[in-house]
C-alpha cells in the first residue's frame, strides 16, 4: 500500500479532513466546512485528481461548504453520502428530519431549523447534485456494495459503517450515529475516521467489525454521551497512538468534554492533538488568540507548515494536523517542540499532554 | 498516403529504409482509458508494444523544409508534436491527415540545426538512458525548440507534462482551477439595506464580518431586499483577507440563489433522489 497523508484542517467547529496519496497526487475530502482551506491544501499538495468528496452525515458542521468546494474544484469525480436520507421511493410521505431525534448537545436542532444561511448551503448542494447527477454515489458498508471511488487512493479506504442491515435499527438513534466511518490504511499504519459517531452507533460499528484497531483516531467530536467509561471502551478497542480532535474555540457544545480528557489521559503512549484550544485550556482562550497566531505565522515561515488564519473567535492549538501513514504514523505537523511550547506558555489550564513515545 | 498497422503485423520490410519511423503508442490505462503518444525512432528493431506504425517518410516535410533526419526527429519527437498528435487522435484516419500539419518552427538557424543533430545522435547513442550525457543533450533540444516555438514557462511545463502523461498516471489534462483569478464561487445573503447611507450589508459565506457595499446602478434590483440569497464570484483575495473590496465588485456575477423557496425537507428529498443503491 502507498503512503497516505491525512490532514485534519483547522477549520473551527466541524470537520474538513483531506486524504491524499503523495505518490499519485490523488485526494479524497471527507466533510467540508471551509472550502477555501480545502482548496489551499489541495493546491499545496499538488493534487491533480480529487477522486471524491464524502459527507459523513448531513449536519451543517460537516457539509456546509461542500457545494462551494465542488463548484470551485470542477474536477471532482464523485460526491458520496450514505443512505441517511430516506429514499422517497421507500419512505413516501415520511417526515425526513423528524425521524431523527435531536442529539444530546442539540446541534441537530441547528440542522432542523437552520437560518437562511445554512439553508443556502443545502440549496447549493441540491443544485450541484442536479447539475452532476452521475457523480452522486451512495456509500454503504455492505460487503456487496463497492466503494464508488476510483483510483489508487481508493484501495487505501475501507467503509466500516453504516450497513444497510443496521440502518433500520439506527433510525432509533441520532443522526450522528449513521456517520460514515472510514478506515484509512497507508503503508502499514491506519486511521479511523469516525464522523460524529456516538456511543449507540459505536456499538453497532463494534458489533459489525473485528478489526477496528487503528494507529490514529479522529475522535467523534460532540460531547453527546461520550462519558469516561464509553470513551475508555472506544480507546481500548481502537488502541490509537494518536487522537485528533477537530474542535472550535467558540463551540457551544462543551466539546471536548472533561470526561473525554480524563479517559485520554489514562492511556499511555498516546498523543492528543486538538486543532483549536477552548476555554477548558485557558480562560478566556480568546485572550491568547493574537499571540498564538503570531507564533503560528512565524512557525509556518520557519518550517513551511500549512497554516490557515483562523476566524475571529478561534484560537489554534495544534492547528491543522497532518499525519503520514507509513509503517507507523508520522506526525508531519504540528512540530512537536513548537506545539509543546505553545501549550505550556499559552494554555495554563490545559488538559492534554505530550508524550514522546508516539513521536 | 501514410499507412498504419498494428505492431503485430509489422514486417521486416517496414524497416528496410533508414528513414525515421513514427509510432503511435497506445496504452490502456485502468482509469484513464486510452492514451497515445508519438515516438520517433531510427532503430530498425524497436517496435513498442501496443503500437501503430505510421509509415511516414520524411518526404512529407521535405518539400517545404530542408532539414536533416535528426533535426526532423528532434522536432517530431518533442513536446509540441506530441501534443499535436494527442489533440488529433480521435480517429487514426483523421490523425494521418493532420500529422503532416504538425507545426514546424521556421526560425532554426544552421547552428541550431547542427546542435539539434548532434543532440539527437547523442541521445541515440545513449539509447534513451538517463545518463548525464543524455540529459545534457535533451536540455539542448529543449532550449532551442522552446525558443523556436516561443513557449513561455507555463506552456512548456504543460506540454512536457502531456509528454510524460503516459508514464505518470496522475498527470491530468483537465483544466485545473486557477486560484488567483476572479473565479471564486461563493454565496451570501443580503443582511440589511441602509437606504439613508446608500449602503447594503451582506453576509458572505466563509467571511467573519458583515460586508458593507454601496448601492450602485449596476447592482441588481433584487438585492435591495433583506434576506435575498445570492450566488456570485469573487477574486480569492477577498476570501483570503476575509473582506470585500467594494471598489472591485463585478455585479454582473451576482445571481439570485435558486431553490431558496424550498423547505429544507424538500431540499433533502430532492438531494436524496440522486443517491440510490447501485444495481447489484
């Protein structure tokens, strides 16, 4: 298998993850809430083939800028979504949104009653689908459904969740629980991308898959029901050496929760990388923002790292996280010494740690 | 007329002449389908696999140009000719009509021709190895022909990529987005109309702050309604600075966003119809 590069872009609250294969200049984007950031990164990586964009689930903090990306990068081959929108042929007359109960941190309320701005994102996506019908593909983790993405990079990708078998049961859960879960494998190291999966969905994923052990875990990012015990269970099965949390400083979901930090701290040889710092790291975290950004700008000049100017209320911690999946996972970005120094100087109340074993 | 044969059918007689031979090499790529390139060779025993032999004698060009075989090989084996062939490979029959129209540079001096001849002979001796001598000879050909064809850096790099197309599967001929031009697709909503100041306040996707612009005659009338959703294109510098430059807005790019009359439920239903289970 070729080396695979994973980038968890620092886009605030939500996900924009880019999988690239440096040998073939291919890429797959998983969720997109900042198309400008995604395009900048694709350009930096000299990507010539965007093999597909996958939306893990239709919450605005995962699809918001997908249409912008697709319209601004005309060469994208596939847009893939799982079957979490009931097909009208099978569910005629059923209320599409009402069948999914609101999740515990309430962010599906934002989805159910979006302001005109969020509705605009959906309208754009609808327009793109209309214009590009042949590029719209369904993703399911069923063994008889092939991954609808072409190219060498597709061989590094495995869809683990949801299966059509589980979908009827999952309808009783939250929309987060049918997030597409992907396992990405490089030369030997692997990563588990979990979307917004919550513990109820995790049980289904665990029940269907024996091989969930992965070197890198993209932590499902809402507080939801991830208490310490359930986080322990997740970590004990996946056994990651690196956990990435894509989080916004100004998120209103109390994410990441203290229980998650507590569970993570119990794991030996684990490196935690949060894209942004929150008030749990420094109160108020906004007070550190400007100084931290200056540090990042200097560092990006020094080591040519990928840096995005964050939004007004956002303060980076690890910033954009880039990991290469070789025989073992290699953290390309952030620079360890820089990150460690940043935490110790600016985030006095931090709950994370840096250990050398995973470096 | 030129004739073409599949390589399996090429006979020894086809190589009786010492004239250069021209091959169109086809490659079936798993993702890209067929690719084709022009190969010029004087070697009698060199027949690339999956190739068509284009039996073209240099007489096609002799009538107009007084060149040595080596100069002709340098030109026809170079990036411009290769791109020309690719451009016209929709049909082999059509291609053979076009091939004699390959653009030949007119500005080659005697000294240029001598250098090209020596470089081709050097390359032939090196048998396409990547030895320093071969690389040096190729550099000489590149320098002379770039000048003769008046190619700027980007055009040359593009043509070279096309030449390398077959060996490097990731190279695409699709138009790549030019991120520096005024072509950044985005959208927004009219937040407020401040008629007293002749201003409109816009919320723009991916911008932090509300953007204020002046009402001008070229602004579409429907934008004077708060809540109106629009699609537009900006220079990416606007996005990079997270700020619109009001003096450089092209209102012709502003269009009312369609489908905003639909409820979110209807939009999702609409999207869902495009994502169906593939046939087993």
